[in-house]
């Protein structure tokens, strides 16, 4: 049984490339981001609204 080589990339070659390309892309993105800062939201917008529904959920979630 002769196993002949296909022309082009195989699935194994693709997985090898994907395994090395993803960490390289993350490293490149972190190195190029110079002054990236998160936008600060006012405190009132970051909290959940105090409604009967949220109070019932929080009461039921207590141990």
C-alpha cells in the first residue's frame, strides 16, 4: 500500500500552522498596543438596576 503525497496543504499541515499562528498573533497584538486604556464608566452604569425581579433573584441565589 503506497501512500502518495497530495498536492497542497493537508489537514495536519493546517493544524501545525494554526497552532503556531494563534500565539504569534496574540503576541503581535500586545506588542503593537501602546497606549490602550479601558474606558472608565460611571459607577451608576456598572451596577444592576434595583428592581423586584433582581431582588428576588439575589434572594434565591443566597446559600
